[in-house]
C-alpha cells in the first residue's frame, strides 16, 4: 500500500464531494434549496482542509521529514 499524505487528502476530498452530490440530489428531490446551502458550506470546509493539509505537506517536505502516513504518531512543532 502507498500511504502518501497527498493520496489521503485526495481520498478525503473525494468523500466530501460524494457527500455534496448526495446533499444536492436530496435537495433537488425535495424541491428545496437547503441541501445546496449545506453543499456550499461543505465546499468551504473542504477548501480550508486542502489549504491546511497542503501547507503541512510542504512544511514536512522542506524539513526533509519522511512523508509516510503510518509513521506519524503525533504532530510536533
């Protein structure tokens, strides 16, 4: 298995997009716009998650830390 942090972020992003698709489909079925509002909120959270995640990955690669997800036990400053 490849346990790259980029693959983990990509997988999380795909799961959030699947949730958005379900929210929009349910909203469309019910004829209301509340699901679309929740989907926009989830997109904002996903964008913030990507920014923080990529920032951590860049900071770790600049310090030449191993980028194996299995070896991380805690965040160190």
